[in-house]
C-alpha cells in the first residue's frame, strides 16, 4: 500500500506535468533505436554523438515554455553536458521535470509468434530508488501491441497490462509518477475502426489491472496511441475522423480520476500529430474529464534531427525547429494550433 506522503507526491508531480498547457518530450530512445535513427541519416552511432544530440535538445532556448517534463534513457541520465552538469541537473535548472524509461524492452512472448511482452520488473524497485537519487520524478514503461491476422491475442494484452500495472504500483510506492504506455502499433494495413477496437480492448485490460494492483489513478498519466489507420491501409482518414475515433475510445475506457493523457506519436509526422491533437481538444474540450496532451519523441525530434545531421554548425537551427514543434503542440493542447503556425503555410 502506497504511503500517504508518497501518494501526495505523485499527485502533485502529475499535476505539475500537466500545468500551463504543456506536454512531455520523450528523448528516451534505447541505444539501439537511437543508433538506427542516426544510421539512417549518416550520423556516427557513438555514445558521444547521442550525448551531443541530447545536449542540443536540453539546451534549446525556450523549451520549458512548452515542455513540462522530459523522459531520459539510462545512458543519458548518467551523462553530463559539456559544462559538466549532469543531464538531470540541466533539465531541473531549465524548470523541466526529469523522467526515466525503466522498462528493459519488448521481448518475444513465448508461444505467441509476432507478439511481445515488455520486461524489466526484476530489481525494478532498486533501479527506481537509484533513478530517484539521480533526480527522476517520474518514469515510463511501454507495452507493445501489434495488430495482425488473429492479433493481438488475449495472452499478449493481459501479459502487458499486468506488467504495466505492477510497474505503476512500484513507482507510486517510491514516489515516482508512472507513465503507463500501452502502444498499439501503426504497422499494418488495418483500418481506423480496427485500431480503435483494439485500443479500446487494450485500455480496458490495462485499467482492470491497474485496479487489481491498487494503483492510484490520480497519480499516473496514460500514454496511449491515437486511433489511426495502419500505415499501409488504403484509406487514410481525415483529421476529424481520427480525433472522433480516438476521443470516443478514451471516453469509454479511461476513468475521470486520471488527471491526464499524453499521446505517443508512433510514426506520425510532426504536423499530423499536432493537427490531430488540436482537433481533439477543439472538438471535445467540454466533454473530456482529463487533460489531453502530448509525450512525443519522433513528432518533436525528427525535423530538428534532420537539420542537425551531426553537424554542430547546424545546432542553433535545429534547436529552433525543436522549439517550434514543441510550441505547436502546446498550442494544440489548447485547441489553438493552426496551419498558419507552420513556416511553409
Ligand atoms: P514516438 O512519439 O516517437 O512514438 O515515441 C514516444 C515514445 O516515448 C515511445 O515509447
């Protein structure tokens, strides 16, 4: 049972993460994922290149105007900026709350080809204590659900929901806000309707498990996918259709006690993600009991990464692009984003 002081801490941190129409920045790509993105752009896949890219991100002027919290990867929370400050210190100095990815990745689920279960519960309590000592105040765990022929199975949904709830309970007991991220992937040719059905099924299972494990809903944030057609689906829906399907799905499954929902971007472009988040907030502002915001990685980082390309001479221009996407998403959280905010408009 989580103590009263720990409960108060997580509720206050969750509230701070949602304050002032801000959102979150995910910069917690595993070394493997970060290297894959660097390789595609011809950037060296070294610890120093990853450090330099992340230093560029956290030193972006004005980032804290739109970003309340940033999620780090284990490697980064142990690294320093050129001026010697640890990353967690630099974020705190910038008034950005420090988060940390604590799962150890999705592994093949035995007996269920094409499906995974996310691991990392072993010694999780000790790791959370260490991360809190390094400055982390919230954590992230991502379960991955694939749509396909006969997929997802109940086995994959229940294994991932169970792990998410176990992780969330442990975080709260130690005073860290859990970001609960069940991601239904965009890979495939499924329709928007199918994604919405699967997402609804997954979220029901996740909230059932959070209840079983006694997780306090007021002290967590949900990080779901939007309801989207698969990347290879012939019919790509309108912004409003995506907004309607996504919010319907959330209204049916996410209790009003949850303070906020912060979407992952999942492979959408920066502009698509801003547009869709904006439409949800514009169309449903009065009906939604929770804050609806963002916790994007690719939809914020990609335009800037593409400019930077590992060239320190491009750092300022890249920071400008990063700040711009963060500001667009903050506007979208308030339903005040428009195409006129984009430079090409
Ligand atoms: P994307 O926004 O690139 O989907 O990343 C969000 C995230 O944190 C995935 O775990």
